[in-house]
């Protein structure tokens, strides 16, 4: 997908910034080129200001998406998801952050197997798409505090980097 976006918006760096941000954040486009975060309509001027681009770039990018059948099929279906990993400590939960090779097969299964072995409940797992994030991470929010034995079991998986927050 990212390759298609790069080709479609070749020579339009600001538009590519807009469209890749929309994809990462789950910002939806309707048939008229309006932008939405779920059911909330977003102001192109505010989005442009946040991204450091002119509002007209945001408007034109959304319109281009609306008339491109392939892009519209994707961007009209996007939905934002809450990532509670930064706020987890305020809920009394711990977070496991894992940097791993995005081509690793079965990492989620291995992590969840270790957590299940120590009867650790999982509140949320979010894994970054390596095409959208230059340094993808897997964030696992666990119920309550992570037991020491579970942390040791996770370290034994030998992933590139693992941290506990």
C-alpha cells in the first residue's frame, strides 16, 4: 500500500505526508472528500497546521482520494483505534514494548503463550505496520502488574529489544 501511495503522490511530498498520516491514524474520507475521525468531521486547516502543510494540500489530497477507486475503497473504510499503552499506568496496568524484526513469524503467539503460562490477562495488543512506521513496535497492555517470572519468560524469547513500563 505504501508503495502505491508513493507512486500515486510522486512529486507531492506534502500530499504524501497527509495521506500517510491519514492511514496511520485511521482518518476516513467520504465521497465528497471530507475527513473524519470516526463520525467527527475534521477541519482541513487544523490538520494542515498540525502536519505543517497548507490546508489546500489537505483538501486536494482528500479529493484525490475520493475520486481514486482504489484509494477510496481503503480510505472510506478506515477507523481509528484507541491505543491505551501510554495511559495504562493510570489504569493500574503494565505495558510490554517489543522491538522486533517485522518479518518475525509467530511473535504474537510466543508472547501470548508466555503470558498465558503465568496467567497474565491481556487488555490490548497493538502492533505497528512496518510499512507505516519506520521503527515498528508491539505494545502489549497487561491486566495489572506483570509478574517477575512472566517478564523473565518474555526476555527469554530473545527479541531485538523488550522493555517493561
